[in-house]
C-alpha cells in the first residue's frame, strides 16, 4: 500500500467508527491496528509500541493534576476566590462576566482541565450572572469559554502530551503558555465588556480595604496552589511530576484541616474519578503511539509535508492552513486526541519551515482550546448549558463571539511569536 492509501484507510476507519459513536480511544486503536494488518505490518510489535507510549515518567503528572483539581473543587475554595476577585473588579461594565473570565483563567492554573473548571465554577458564577440580569446562554458561554483557557495556562495535560510526542521540555512549554493564555483571557474580557456595554450589564462597587483583606485571607490557601505548582518547577525544587504530587498532598491537607470540607470518603471518590479519567487518557496514549509509529514508518508525515509544500512555500500560509484544519477537527475531537492525531503529521513540517517547536505547541493548544466550545463535541458547552438551563442552540449562538475573540488571540500570537517564546527564553529554560 502507498503512504497516501494508508493515510486514507486509517483516517477513514477512525472517523467511520466515531460516526458510529465508538469511543475515541477505541476508534483510534482499532483504526490503527486494522490498517497495520491490511498493510501487512507485523503484529508482534503492538504490545511493545503501546507500552513505550505509556511508559513515560512525565505522564504520571496527569492523574495527580486531575486529583488536585477535583479536590480543590471539593474544598469550596472557589467561592472564596470568586468573592475576592469580585471585590477587585468594581463598577466596570460587565464586571461580573470579566471577573468570571479572570477566575476561570486562575482556576485553569490549578486544574488544567476545561470541563473540571466549568464544574468548579459554573454552579456558582452562572447563577450569579443570571441574578444580575445576564442572559442565561451568555452567562454559560462566558464560563465555557473562560474554562477553555485552562489547557493553555499551565499546568496543562495537553502540554504534557505535546511534550511527550515531540520530546519538548514540559517546563519550557509551561512557561511559554502563560502569556498566550492571559492574552486569550484579555481578548475574551474585551468582548464581554463590549457586549455588556451594548446590553446594559453594569458592574458593582469596589470592595472596601477591610472587605478585600478579609476575602484575601479566606482565599489565600487556594491562591497559593498554582504558586506552589509553578514555583516549585521553575525554582528547581520539583520536576513537573513531583510538583503534581506535592500539589495533590497540599490540597488534601488544606481540604482536611484548613477548609474542613473534604472527608476521607471524598478522597476515595476523587481517587476513583482520577483513575477513570487517567485510564481513558492512557488508552488514547497507547492507541496514538501505534498511530505515530504507523505515520513514521510508512512515511505519511513526509507525505503531508511534501503535499503542503507543493501547494505553497509561504510558511505563514501553511501555518494558517494547519490551524484551520485543527479548528475544524476541534468540532469533532477533544484536545488530547487532536494533539495525538495531528501533531505527528504537522510537527515535522513545522520544524522544516523553521518554526520554534515550543511556539508551534502553543499554537496547537490555543487552537484546541477553541475546539472545546465549538459544537457538536464542545466538551465545555454541555455542562455550562446544564447549569444555565439553556439549550445547545442558544449557547452555541452566544459562544460565537468568543470563538472570534480566541481566533484573534491566535492571529496575534502568530504575528508576534515572542508572546510565546519571550518568557521561557528570559527564564533560560
């Protein structure tokens, strides 16, 4: 079989199985194994390839970061952080919506997961915005969109996966994600402000010094969590995996002894949820390892590079085409699946065009974050719509402005690559 025919076969089987509602991890594995058998490749290598894909020390960070986010949700500290941020925003038009974006970005630095951020904040912030006369679908769109930034702000499981696939330093890509994540948050906040001015969503008064200080004291333990995670990594005290473990222990201790909202039963439930989520990610990892092996050994990645370069030699245009493909894929796949499916194809071309590997990773992850709010998959929209009591059609209309705002942030990052590379270079990572 030719490389082109192999690529069409594996993708055709994969999307066909997805259409039949087969889980993504199973679809990926079956499509790859079936194609390898059709191509006459030996099956005795399957187990070794799958184990090699999963047997990476850095992947241990994923279940611990998942646990950290779930336990923080149980502590109820999100209420304290929301109260603190609300007192600081003041009478800005759309202040409650802007505050929601800011809190979602901060919470992303704890959980690294979009749906987890929606779950932690949606039940509090969406009703609060609705009480302030925000349209339910718009309130839900704010939380869903802001929570999508969580995969761009470290610690992000998607960054870890990208680092494993491309052998890129996770610490470096974590640092690179900070400013682009904030940029997306600013673009979303500007849209919320403009929309709020047009629709008459007013802010509230500033808190007094006493109120702000009291709220800060209540929120301080939660505010310290991302400081511990990222400070430990960049201070040279922990590796990303060790930092994830330490953060988990920290949030368990503050949940048990400071906020006293976490019980041993809660820890058991969190362990079970973390195990299930981590298992699904590792199954995708194992299946994607075989797909990557297939792409490499059969020259499919080289075929993609040749095809793109035959269309145009303009590096910026090629990058835009790749990102458009990723945006479309985001309508049907989750972020981790997109990274596993497309990065092995596009990464060699990006390096051939001279793009910085860390910068390219940031572009990919920023694009997948928009996919979290683009139907029909849109993993962030479903829980947000449920909290707001609106339909998927209503929230899909309200989220359009955020998709445009996020795309503008990506274009800015393309035009000014230093937005992603300046901080890791400054930190000499």
